[in-house]
């Protein structure tokens, strides 16, 4: 990458996100973590409500919203703290790492660019071999990875 600062940033973010990789396959309890922890502590809705200064019904609503995925992070953090827990969250790249995500996207974009050019050449009876096209895709992808232009995310 031309920009060493950008490369360093990618490396650092990748390293930080790898901590969450083991949690990727963790199953969330069907009623959510708040309900699972509260019931495992044998804490009533009323008791948690008192800690949060809300009604038992509002606690139930929080648990439902968490299970449905509509709770805010701040509200989830508050509820966790009321049970003497700390909310920790992270993101896990679906491609394994930020580097791999960039490489995959750069290859997709490079393929489109090279094949577009190749199609034009084909129309002019100047078709390239498959090997030459693949080499051009690889070279263009390397160039895109090096420059990391914003347009690759469009």
C-alpha cells in the first residue's frame, strides 16, 4: 500500500477485531442475554427494575427489545451494569480479516474493469487469452489494493 499509515491502521483494526473471532459462532439465548443472565441470577423483573429505576414491565420491554434486536447499545450497557456486568461488543469480518475483505473487493472490481476492456477488445477481434486476462485481473487488483481508492466500495 502506498499509504503506510493506512496499512498500519488496517493491521491494527484487524488485530483488534480478531479478539472477537471466537464469539462469532456463539449462540445468543432465544430470549436474549439480559433475560438469560437475570434468570440465572434468580433476579426478578422488579429487582432489576429497581436497579434501573424503571418498572418491571419496562424491564420486560428491554428484554423483548434485546431479543428482537431493537435495543440501543446504551440501554443494553445500562441494563448490564445494573446486573454488575460489562457490555462488550465487536465486529467480525465475514471474510476473516479486513485485509482479506479488501483483497476480495479489489479482485471483484479489477475483474469488472479488465473484463470490460477485454469485451471491447473481443469486439475488435483482439481477444486476449484466459491466462493473460487472469494476469491482468491480478495486476489490477494489486494496484487497487495499493491505492485503496474509495470507489471500490460503491
